[in-house]
C-alpha cells in the first residue's frame, strides 16, 4: 500500500467518523431524555433537549478527535527529531 492510498483511506475514515458521530450522539441524547420510553408529554421540549444533548456530545466527539490528531502529530514530530 503506497502513501496516497493510505491518505485516501484516512480521509474516508475521518469523514465516516464525522458522518456517524451525530446519529450516535442523537441516540445517546434520546436515551438521556426519554430512556426506553418513546412516549412524551411535550414533544417540542423533548426534541430541543435531545438536540441540545446531541450537539454537546457531537462537539465532545469532534474535540476528542482533534486532540487525538494533535497527539499523533506531536508523536510524529518527536520521532523525526
């Protein structure tokens, strides 16, 4: 496997992670607000709470990915010195 193939695979995995992170975050937010029940007395309030929690979890996942990439770059720079 040459370098360009490895880069393309990493880019695809990166965008796949970003694309799958929000549905996972939404599912976690839905579980936090409604647990296993899907019955709601205030649909609008629950929807906004679920979206708020999902947005916070999504931002946390992107932040964790950014930290992982920065640490990987630092390790790469340290090995080249």
